[in-house]
């Protein structure tokens, strides 16, 4: 079994963790009747990530180039999950976690760690094979194909 370049592997693992948290977000939003899209929250999160990224030596455009696809992948995954649950696919058995106090703090920690992992990679020419392998790694963890493609978009496309 192939794997991504060692320097990219921690970032891909964090992408998987972030999308797994998106599943928690979807379940909470589904149960609470909260809309999936939250442009104000997404804008605040991106502004905060740009500030943190600046302290890590990343430009606003480098942060944006990586996180816009992460946000889009999360939103797409939530849409797919909720549509599935509403169409009769088995819903999670556990009570949803609280979006504000339980899920978002975890998501914020993952986002900050993703920034740290992205910093040394964002200015390098990543191999397209690494991008394909990263996508495969996400799919192997149950992430839908289109969601995985969106998430790995910043990789191998400098």
C-alpha cells in the first residue's frame, strides 16, 4: 500500500480528523434544525485562521488557499450526510454533541494544527501522486469521493 510523502502524512491525518468532526457537526445541525451553511461563522473562522497563520509565517492567501477547500469539503460532507439521514439511511445512535461547547473547540484545535502542518508545505511543489494518494487515504476512511477531491484540492496544485 502506497502512502503520501512523509512530510504530507500528518496534514492528511488532520484532514481526516476534521472531516470526522464534520460528521459530528452534521448530526448536531440535523437534530437541532440548524442550516448547514453558516457564512458568518465561516468568515469569522477564516479571519481567525488568517491571524493565527500570520503568527505562523503564512500569508492570508496561503491560509485561504488551503482552508476554503476544507470549509467547502466539510459543507459538502454535511449536506451528503443529512440528505442520507433524511432519506432513511441509519442515523447515528448517540445523542449529538453540543456544537458550541464540544465540537467547535475540537475543530478549532484541528484547524490550528493543520495550519502548522501546512506552513512548511504550502510553498513547495507537492507531487500530484501525493495528492492522489491523499485523496485515496480520505476515501479509505469513508469520506465520499467528491468530498475527498475538494479537501485535497490545495495539494499538488501550486
